[in-house]
């Protein structure tokens, strides 16, 4: 068996590392499978706008799994080794396990992950693990029932989400990462309780500064709780020490509890931007490639794919997009004029987080 694997590896063409205008490599591809979600989080898809009559993408407008796989196979030749499936809510895609199984067979993919709100995760966790999914990241902003309900737009069931967390751990989709968007005056006072709940579980809680993504979250700087402030608050309960990055381009600053009860991370895009090491591209459900979470425009890949573009032609398109990339929105962000910028940005639910 090992000799077969060695022979296969020797025959695989080596990926060519592609670097952008600021010398950042293309290593990560985030793929939004659909623009629909079963939550209505106010900072992403508020119910007032995404109501029963809202027109989401038609099935024909979304990339098929075959088209997604074509993009991934090309991207791995340019250096992509990490794939993350997002949405909307990716578990609304009933054919997800089949896509995962095929992605898992593509040479060069070292990390295959899924971001979900976990409401639908428990019944399918084992199927996804068996298909080849490596791990999951779960969005969970509070363990306070009332605040959780508010931050999920009245649609979340906390018990089902926690059951999804447990199922992920039980089926080996680990380490489970818990992403928490922290908003001042909304859920910041519940963070210590959430950390206490997950301490010692092996799960990694990551505290994310509230960001000015898209146009609909009404972002203002005074809603941001700086990571340094959170760190000080947490240190008053449990001593922490910094930990080295797992890999180049990792966005979270890692800390571990001195008493050995686990790890937490801080994602500080607002107060401590990390654009200089960003290696991520994002593919929207309708086939547009974006090179920044705060992008104002992207490049349509669906049209050339449906017009019969060969792998070589698609490779050329992707390569040119990345070579010309010079995005560094967070480093250039000016909080006093952020509202003017917001009107031009692509929504997070469309491109994936």
C-alpha cells in the first residue's frame, strides 16, 4: 500500500506557488455553496431584508458541483492546499457528502473543512466524516439562550447547535473551532461564560472582532470590542500565554490556558489587521472569485466555464487574477469613513465568510 502511494505521489505534478503583487501566496480557497441560510443573523442576513419574498439565486445561477470541482482542481495546481466549504449555510445542500467525497480525493488538498451554524450538523456529522471531511468550524455567538436567539434572528435552537458540536467531536471532525463574533453591548458580557463552558473540551474558541463586512450590518467602530480588551478581561479569570502560529498566514493569534485547559484565538481584523499574510481567495455560489473578504468586485468564472474553458484556460484566468491582487482593505481601513466604503462591498452571505 505504501509503495503504491509513493508511486502515485511521484507521478503527481507539483503545484506551482502563485504569489500576488504583494508576494502573498495562494494557499486557501473558500467556496460558498449557496446563498441561503436557515438563520437570519442581524449582522449578516437581517430578517427585514431577507424575508420570505427575498429572491435568492436560482439553482441555474449557482455553480454545479462539477463546476466547483473543476475550479478546485485548477486551483490546487496554483498552490491551493486548503479548501473550506461555506455558505450561506452549506448543510442546506443535500448533496454535500458527495461533493466532500470527491474533493477529498483531489491530490494536493491537505485540509478540507466546513463552516456551519451546526443546526443541521448532528444527523450528518458521521456521513461527512466518512466522506473525508477533516474538521468543522461552528459559528456560535453566545450560550445565553435569549442572546443566541437574538443573534440568530430568532431562528436558532441552541440545544441543536450544541448537539452538532458534540457530534462533530464524536465523529473526529476535530479540532472543532467555535467562532464567536463579539459585539459591544450585544454579547460581549457573555464571552467569559462561553469560554468557561468549552474549557477542557478540546474545542478552540476564536473571538472575532465585529467587522464591516458587506453593507447591511450597520457597522460602527464603537461596536467593536478590541481583542486586547477581551484578552485583559479573560486574563482576569484564567492566565493565558501566547502560542506560535500553526502555519504561515494563520489569521488567529493563538493563546493557551496556563493550566492546560485548552486554547483560544483572537481574530483582530479591525484593530490589528493581518492583510500582509492573507493567502485566501473566495468563490461565491454564483461563480465569482473574490480576492478579499471586503471586496467591491470580483471575476466571473461561471461564464468561461460554461462556455467550455479548458483547464489550461481556467488556470490562466485564476493565475492572472492572483498575480494582479493587491488587496489590503483592513490595513487601509479608516473607521471615520467606513460607512462610505460599505455601500460598495459584496455581502458576506454571498461570498462566504
